[in-house]
């Protein structure tokens, strides 16, 4: 990396009300040092890899887990194959205990394969873990914890559609974030064929090719970064792009995603449909549709239905459950037209 990103703002541990109103409400990332320093799993990880594994295995009930396994040559960067027809790793499935013991067995070995297992739901895989390692900050939110486990790895710059609190339980992680308005400087790869669920930047952040990706310099100038130790946490707002580097031979992260709306997961789908229907139009017609989106979707000129009484606003009304069902039915009829 040729530029040093600015540090991510750090705050003292807040209460839940302050966090939701002032942190989430600000739509900017923050680091919360020591948020989960009192977790038993953090204490175990500070003791040893074996102690951390033993703590996890207390809750294991034999559930299956999937891991990404890459050869030593990828240097922990899970990504596409050079010809973009596949990926530079394989997926292996086995029990959680087998994955954990495999990872323990290669800690500290030279030329060890790269191992990464992400988004493992603790409710199904490690029942009781969340109760033993609670996060009162997010009480009241539908944000079930997930475990991320592996050795040294690089998860390339991507976004999540949900807000996120990520807590380092063992090892160290470096988070590098980019504001959403720099998406055009990130050279995003395929939207529908992804490494791990979300589109990723094609730029190798730790060794960028500025000849191929010249605008990435602008993204770096706006980047923010922080390195987290065990017990530290970070809040990443939805749609903030981020790369995550796991820096230790054994790394354990617990994260919490939540949405501000039951329809949040469909927003990306709505954009992809707009790509199909609008992006290839002539420029003057794209501009006309941009004005339509600015008015009705982004509301850059205020409430587009302010001149209508509530009973006549229809699809422009408040998004009640009834309106959501009506609009879904309306769109379904349209999509079924030849």
C-alpha cells in the first residue's frame, strides 16, 4: 500500500441508546476499544490457541461447517483464479470440531495452507456461546452472532448490505474502509459471481496496480484504517466498503449484522434490475431516468408526494407492511410480463 489511510475514529464504550442514536445515526465507522475484553473467549484466546479452541468446543454439538482452503501460494488472499473462471481456493465441508482441530494443527507451520471459515451461525453451530459471551450493546436488535475463524488471510474489499459490529476474540485484524461514494474508484468485480457472497474490488489493496487501476489512488486518499486487538470492536455501517486482514496464525472474530428494514436484502436486487433495464440506454435517456430516480427514489428535491393527500400517495406512501405486500405483488406482475 503506498498511502497511509487515516485512522478510524475511536470512542469509549457507549450504552445501547447512545450507540443507536449517535453512532449508527452518524453513518460513519468507529472503533470501540475493549468492548468485549471481559468475554471468556477473549481471555481464553489471550492464554493460548488451545484454550480458545477448548472454549469453542465446549459449545460444539457436531454441526457441519464449510471452510475455504487455499494453497500457500495465495498468501492468504482468497480471490478469483487468474483467468477469472474460478477461484484460487477450494471449499471443504466437515464438522466444526474437525475444522478447528485442523486449524490448530497447522498453526506456526511453514508453508501452511490458508484457511478461512466465515459467518458460522453460533445459534446452530455453537449453542450457548452467545449467552456465555454476551453483547448488551445490541440488545433489542435482531443481530445473531456469527463466528469467523482462520489463520492469516485477506478478505478483499467488499461491502455488506447490513450494519455490522465485529469483535476480535483472538488474534489481530486490520480493517481498511472506504466511504460508499468512492465505489467508482474501487473497480468492482462481477456483481453476480462473487468470492464469498458480495461483490469485491479487483484491486489488491496491499499491492495496488495503479497503471491498471489509476482511480484507486483517490480511494486510498479517502480510506480509513484500524488494527484491532483481542477485546476490540468496530462498527461498520452498511455499504461502507472494507478489506479485512487477519494478521495472526490463529484468528477468531465474532460479528453481528442487522438491518434497518425487513426489505434491506432486496435493495441490491433492485439496483441490479435497474442495471438491466436502464444502464444500456443512450446517455440522454439515462439522464432522464436519473432525474426520475433523483425525484422518486433519492428524494433530492424533497418529498415527491407532499402535494398528495395520504390516501392518494399509493406506492409513494409510508412503507407499511401492507404497502410492501402491495408493491411486491405489483412488481411480480410486471416481471411476469414477456
